């Protein structure tokens, strides 16, 4: 079975739209990211539907709560075919360790989210009283201590990740844009450059799912990282 490098984000609460997107995707070329928009509306049944169609599932709920709550929440997915799921690294080492135990139980990989790609330097100074790079480093160090399977970070932080994290750790990068657009992603990079900098997987949403031809857009991104 192939392990595609692209993860297509299904960010809609409309089942007809979600199904139409799946119809135009190829599980040999991509995994599927199901985040809070789709999951809160479509639920576990959509996870099962995507899995039955051959897609590996990246469940991106970015869990962030007390350790026991996160642990029990993850165990609640024991009946779902999940390949990877996310929690916030800022939840702390104890939360991450409890999440890791639960993920082992349901046979899913635990991925820690660092700083959202919508945030800028001014945001991290306000939120954490820390500059962006130093906050990223602190979160990556927590990921190492917690022995999780991988991290999510902006492609611009891949250089930092390569100096702190084990080279075998999964690195997932959203904010992939092959052309410049004005949207809510502040820290972006092209697909090919992100792969060259060490990304394991690329999360791509609107540039594929809002394309005039979704299938062609996926193939174009796939070809761009294979050249």
C-alpha cells in the first residue's frame, strides 16, 4: 500500500460537498485530514466512509484539555480507523504522555501541534511572552521528552525541527501554497520546498478542494514534489 505525502483537508460541514471532494480524490495520491469543521458535523460515520474508500485518516481535532480528559477522548475512537491524530503540544508533558498511551491502545500515531500557521510573531509575543522561534523550540523540546510520533509545524519551522527532533519523527506541514494568495495562512511555502526541507507530509486544503478541477489539482501538487 502506498504512503502518499499529501494530506487533503476536508473542511466542510456539508456532507454532499465532502462526498463530492472524496469522489475526485485518489487514495494512492493522498490521505484525508478530517478536522473539527467536518467531524463536528459529520462525525464518526464520515471517518468510516473515507476509510472504506481506501483513504488513510488524519484526525486533526487538536485536543487540548486535562490529561485524563484527553486520554479518555482518544480511547473513544477505538472503533475508528485512524492513522494519526493531533493534540496541542502546549497541553504539556503529562497530557502528551497520557495521549500517547491512549493512541497506542487504538493503534494511532500521536502528532503534536506546535504553533498555528495563522499566528505571527506579534501573536506569540502576546500569547506566550516569547518570540516565535523560541516558543517553537520550547514546544519541540516537550515533544522530544514526551516521546510522541510526530509534530505539526509551519514549513518555515522545519529548519528548527531538524536541529531538535529525531530525523525519523513525522513532520506534518500545513500552509502549503504553490502560488501566493491572500488568506489566513501567515507562514507558507511551496510543496516542493517543504519536502526538500524535511516535511514528511503536506496538509493542503483550499488549493485542492476549491480548485476548478480537484483531481487535476491533486495530481499537479503530487507531481510537483516528485520531480
